[in-house]
C-alpha cells in the first residue's frame, strides 16, 4: 500500500508515530495531513502578501492553526516540543525546507499575537 505522506512520516519519532496510530485512522490521518498542508500553504500566502500578524485574517488563520495542533495533540501539551522539533527536520528536501522556514516564521508571529490576545502561554510550564 502506497503512502503519499511517507516523506513526512519518516521524520516522526516513535512516540509521535504511536500517538498517530492511537488517535487517527487512515481517513482521519489523511484529512489531518491535508489540513496541515493547506495551513502551511496559507501561511506562505499570507507572508508573501505581507499581511500583518495582528490582522483579522491572520488571527483567523492562527486560530485555525492552533485548533489543528490541539486536534493533533488531543490537548497533550507535552507533545508541543516534539512538534516544534519535527517542523525543523534536518534532512528535508531543500525546496520543502525553504517553504517550511517561511511558513514557520509566519506561524510563530501569528500565534504569538493570538496567544497574547488570549492572555495565555501554552509553552509555559505550570508551576502549581
């Protein structure tokens, strides 16, 4: 059976692969990857159009992006560092790496404004 997303999946660590196997079937996994790719392309489009991170359009994008992350993690914040690391895989195709760098930079800005407006920091460890 051919997997159209093998190029992406091969960068996942064992723990992330286990999470995927336990939370997604073939259809929901494919839908998730398609959503991820659409959002990555949207980040590049917004960046290339110089749409400010604090615009309504970008903040709607940031909400959709964060919703996608929450859907993937099931709310397990311990997965965030692995997802960040995954987004920066080293042995990626040069064209993909350039696109990822653009998308990641824009997503970071958009989510920064989004979290600031919500008054939360999902990356901060709880001290209570």
